[in-house]
């Protein structure tokens, strides 16, 4: 793994990162609105994908 590889973030970390409740992130996942990846039973995120999602305006829908 490269030194510049982005780490995976948890649902809790993403909620804190963008300043919303964990339940809000869960609702976005159910609507398939947020870029999320299921790894086993856990949802994981790349913060760069979250940033792009916000910049694209799709988070406002």
C-alpha cells in the first residue's frame, strides 16, 4: 500500500466530518445518495468521495 493511500473512514467519522447526525448519514445510505461502500457489516467511506459528492451539489437533493 502506498504512503499516499487514503484511509477508509467510518460512518461516525463521516458524520462528524460533515457536521451531521449519524442517522442522517444512514438515511442517505438507504437512499443511495451518498458514496458509501459496504465492507462486511460495516459502511466505509473515502473522504475524497464525500468532498466530491458535496461539491457536485448532489448532497443538497
